[in-house]
């Protein structure tokens, strides 16, 4: 039966192939698309094991200065490495073993030539120093980049969101979902006082500098998608809790803007029942070692791993609307539920290719129905799922 179904599917695909070819003929992929989306020879021979990212943020002119030490393991023979960093950011130098390496730029990728061919199995480090003013997002989180804005009191607020566009919009990295740092990542962000920066993982140190800036050193112990790595710097308050879950005791940390603390204490109570529901359906929350955070952001939301971006205005629904049309979606906060579901579907299980992002979004959408079922029963979950069908679009 399985063989028959597969054969039938193949037959259908073959019959549709000429039509598919006609439809796809209109799609024009560029050389830059190929470099961004392909695991080419300059990517395939090395595997990232750790990123050590240090960035100084100057909100006054939206500029960044920093470096990223890339620790990698050699998988096969190779001497040229592709590192991604999007224009207009500039590479200053690339260092390995105290030596400055030669490199050439090809659009948003640059290719570094090592001094010699490494041996298979070797572990080495290459550090990229860079600076510049990254692309500013015009409609975040859908249009990504740096988000330099002001809060409602006119104070500086800076964030990043770059799903799809890629992490290389603000830091040098191997910008493909096929490779995550096996041993995690350090994210050390320096911002002017009195801003507080909240990034992924756990806060390891806070270092005050004589020039009126502070470095917040965050550390992620688990592998992480590079598009999930985030800067969120603002006038934050902090409170926390604990959740006794399937993987042990999970720390819950909440970072609202300081004038929203009481609203956050009320709205973020939805985290516990969300975790109970999703652990029932999907298994233990994947990042017990890195904790769970909600961080208020100047954009709607994003599934930043262990540091969920929240910008839904402390209201239920999707900006106060029920996307199912049943009324059931007004019983919970869409961003808390949907973006947290991505911790399982998108962050823990990740598509290797951006073309398969439906894996991330479809299961997170389905999780909304499961959460409705956890709250109100099977029939309500089915009603919510049926109601959301009106939002389905086929643009091709």
C-alpha cells in the first residue's frame, strides 16, 4: 500500500511537471540567492561548534562594531571559507592564529583563504572583525534588520528581527539553517547606560565600563538557529518564576518595559498553562538549560530561542483580534502561544532549507488549536482549526 501511494504520487508529479516548469520559469534566482541558500564548497567542509559574538551598539547613529570568533571542526578537505555579512556592514579584518587572512567579497558573502589546508577532525577558530550601520527594518518583524526606535516615553529602544532575511544582516556568521553551533553561543552586547540588553540563554555577567556603557554577557548552552540570536536593549524591569515541568525545574524570566510591569504580571500568567499543554503534546520544553523568557519588544513578536519576543500589547488574540472568527482565539494571547510553540517547531526541529519554513509555521499554527483544546476540549480545538481556514491563501 505504501509503495502504491508513493508511486501514485510520483506519477502525479510527473504529469504535473510541465505545468510546474512553466510556473517556475517566472522565478528568477540571483547569484546572491545561490550563495545565501546553497551549501556550496566553501561551506560544506566545516561545521560550526561555537560562536563567540561581541557587539557594541551605538543607538545614536544605529551603528555596530564587533567581532565574532567562529569555532569550527574540519569535516573534509578545504581551504576557502564562506562567511556571510550583509551590506552595508564592512569586514575590517579576519584573524586566525594571530595572522591576518586574505579574503574577497562577493555581495553579502565573503570568502576567506586559510594559510594552509587543515586536517580532517581539527578544531580551529577564525575571528571576524566588522563595523557599520546595518539595514534598518521598515516593517518588523516581517521586514527584518535593526530596529532603533523609542518607547512611549521617548527613550531609546533597540531590537533585532531577521527571520528569512538572515542573521548576517547584523553579525558575521555561516548564514544557513543547516548548521548550528553544537556547543552553543556567547552573546556579549555592549550598550549605553541606562539601557539593559536581554539576549538568549542565561545572563552570566554585567560589566560596567568607564565610558558610560555596560556589557551584558549572555550564554546559550544548546545549539541555536542563528536567526534566533537577538539584541533587545531598552529600559527593562525584570521578574521571574519557576515551572516544575517534565524536564525538571524550568526558570521563567520576564522582561517588560518598566512601565508595563503590572500588565506583564497579569498577562504572562498564561505561560504556565501553555507549557503544561505543549509538554503534554510535544514532550519536554527543549531548553531547560537555557531557560524560558518573554521580552517585550517594539515589534509584534518572534520565536527567538529561549528569549521569545513579545509585542502584542498585553491583550488576548492577535492584536486583540480572533484569527479563527469563533471567539475562541480571544481566550489567550496569540504571541505567547504561537511564538512559544516555535520552541518545539522551528527552534528544536528546524528545516534545513528556508523553502521549508512551512514546517515551522504549520505546526505552530496547529499548536494554537491544541492549546484551545487544552483549555476548552476537543470540539473547541476543532472549531478553532476550522475557523482559521479562512486565512489560508494560495498566491501561486
